[in-house]
C-alpha cells in the first residue's frame, strides 16, 4: 500500500472534511487552485485499507484537473479506477469523492465571499 | 520474509500427532459408527475413546459430552435447548454483555419466541461482577450464560463466583469456554457450571467439531432432530475423523498444559510491555493480569484496525481486530463498546493471540514492525494531525 499525496497544505485554497471517526472513516482533502485548475491535492485519512486507497486514487484523479472536471469525479468512477471494490467497501468510495467536492466547494465559497468583499 | 501467525483465537494449526490419529478414519476405517456390521465397530470405539479424552480435559464424565459441529452449534444448542427444557419453570434468560454472537443471537431468537432476555453489564476490563448477576436474577430465571474467557479482550470471568450466586436460584448455568478450553485448566465441578461449550480448533484440533458438556441430570432439548446419535441428543452421522482428532487434541492439551502456559505467558507479557513502551497512545484492553495466556489486545489511538492488519499482513504478521471495517456487518465490536471505549478508540483495535509455534524472535519482529506500521498510518491520519496541533497549541 503506497498512497500518493498524503499530507496537508498550509494555507490551502480549500479544505473538505467528511466522515467521522465514530464510524471508522474520516477523510480530509486540501487543495491548491490556480487558473481554475487543481495544482496540488493532499489528503489525510483515518480508515481502513479501502478508505486509504480511495482517497489516494481520488487525489491522483483530481490532480491537474479543472474544478469542473474534478467535481465530475464520482464514487463510481473512483471505484472503477481501483478495479472495483467489494460491496461492503463501496461506502469508502463515497467518502473520497465527497471530501474532494467539499474542498472545491469550500474554495468556491471563499472565492465568492472574496468577490463580494471587493464590492462585486 | 518472516511469517508470524498471531491469530490463534481464529484457529490453530493442526498438531501433526492429531493429524496422524485422524488419517485412518479418513481412509480404511470409514464405517458409520451406527452401523451394526463390522465396519461400524472400530469407528464406534474410536468415538467413545475420544469422548473420554474430551471429558477428561474438563474433569467431566464421558456420557456428559455431546459432540457438535462447532462451538456455534454448541452455543445454540445450549441456549435454545436448555431454555426450552426448563420453560415450565420460567421464561427469563440472563446473558453477559460480552458474549459471542452465537450466544447473544441465539438468546435474541428465544426473545422472539416468548422468552425474556436480560443482559449483565461488565466493567471496563470486561469483567462480570457476581453481584450484578445476583441483582438481575429473578424467580423465573431459568438460564444464565456467561463465557469463561473472552476472545476479543482476553478477560477470564469469575465463573465459580458467579455459579455460587446462580445456584441460589434454580437456574441452569452455561458457560461458553471456547476460548479457554485447552488453554487454562478447567474442572467443571470446580467451576460449578451445568453446561459448557468448547471447540477443537482452538487447541490444535481440527475444525468442524465442537462439544457441549451437559451435567448429568440437567434436561436439554435437542437442537438437531433425527437419528439417535449422541444418546438421542444430537442427530446426524458423526465426523469420526474430526472427533478422533478432537480427542487426541484434548489429551495433548491436558498433558502439555503447564508447558504451554510456561511458554506462552512470558511471550505475551513481553509483547504487552513492548507495545506499551514503544507505541504512545496505545492501551491494553481486557484485564491486565486475569487474561488468557496467549492474548494481547490493544487499541491504538488515531488509526484504524483493518489498515493495521493490512500493513502487518504485508510484513508477514497475522493478527485480528474489532474495528467496523474488519466486520462484515461494518459494526465495531460490541465488546469494545460495552467496556466503555469511545468509538474512535475502538476503531483502533488490534488483537494478537499467540500459540505454540510463537517464538521470542517472532515477538521481537512484531515489536520492530508494528511501530513502523503505526507511524505510517498516523502520518496519514487527520486525527493524529489534529492531536499534534492541539498539543503544540497547548504549549
């Protein structure tokens, strides 16, 4: 198991956190955005092997994509990229895509606020 | 790569001497013990010899042993059969909160069939207090079931003490001794129980065979109806080879018990101390001293059990866990929950169960690899990151 992109980003442009340790799965995604593209994606995961594999795969799939392309990454496409997941592990794939999307929404939300502050 | 099997509570390897005695019954001595012709003689005799060997291991009478397919069947047989046989005296059943699912779910089923099931709570070590049992015993309690030792956290229950309290009523007392039989000395008269479950594959015998011991004079309704095998108490053609293996494993367990304890306990303690000193934020689950001789169970904070098992497996180490992801039902262990562990800590469950083949070098290898596994997973963990930040912030 060699996950890529493990880590955090200081001063991330967007952060998304889903799941909770009570359930046994928690993922945090950190993104850096430039010109509407993801220039850096990092994650931290508390969870089983499938959860770690999913978050790693999501980070790889998202790297370098435009925000819209990244938002189009679905739980199914993640599971497919991994070559399928056992049925009882599919919920792990839900978390990965959701955490990434949440990070993007966090970024867009902040950006929107920034634009409003500038008097838009 | 070193291969270290530390999941003996799941199953143990077959002792070569056990395999040896089983073989003839898989080859030329193939007869059905119920057959009246010559082909049935030797299997029948072998069955009865095995019965004696198993009885001897727990200080019981041979005719009190009923062979079953496994411990799950024996537990179902005990809960359902004992309750149904005593139902004219009452409908109340008491089980401990840390029982195996084969006891809990069998009791639940009885609950749906008109019986009332109560649970006895445990303390943070998973220990059942006899006062807690006494408090819950009623006039109409007919069956109490408390396991002898717990496979998840290793705690050994004070069965004799609980038996004293149960005896004050007319209830039948069953104990699931699957994890303890063959590992620690058992004398059913000293334990004071009326029924006891065991399984061969826990002490170097074959899978597919277990037994329910029922004290002479205690009524029990059969689970499996059909022919009159096992004195009419458990129908079905017997797995003679497995039962013969069971008998041999029992004989060896009895002969070698002190030697096995002498071997296991220091290794277990070395592992427990090693984890405590090398891995911060790790806790030992279960009773610190009153635990199974080869059992070392922990909760490692900030990381998850199945991920640990995967990384350990990649290093050749086999272990087990009670986290949600390691259960097909995706539920964290009920045992860890009822001993009061916060759910996120329970997710970091890691259980090592040592056996005869375990060496000191094996334990040292685990003590070398485990911290690396933990470190790697903690680097990935948002919980650990938060904890570290909070600590720094505090300074």
